């Protein structure tokens, strides 16, 4: 898995959480790499369909709510 370019990155933390998403090079170009950080430390890393990766940004507040509540509900909204 090799990163092609940055899709987006949090400018400001949301309750200590930030996100970075990167598009991948072939043969993995259909996916993006999503990295979630808490207080600057890696928390989660996963692949997500590249055509939907902006859903992560749109639902990031929901994702943070879910992380705090120990629930996957925010990620489910992004799918």
C-alpha cells in the first residue's frame, strides 16, 4: 500500500481527535487510507472506499461522539 496524495486533514482538533485521509496508488487506488488520532497519537487506521472518503470528514463530529461513547455509530453514518 503506497500513498498517492493527501485527500484532507483536520485543521483543528475536535475534543482532541484529528483525522487524515490519503488517496492510495495503484493497485489500491480504489481505497483511501484513513488515520484517526487522539491527542496527536495514532488511534485507528483503516482503508475506506476512496469515492466515499469525504463522508469521513462530513461525519467527523459523529465519529468523535462515537469514539467517546465507545460506539461505532459515527463510522456507520459515514458508510
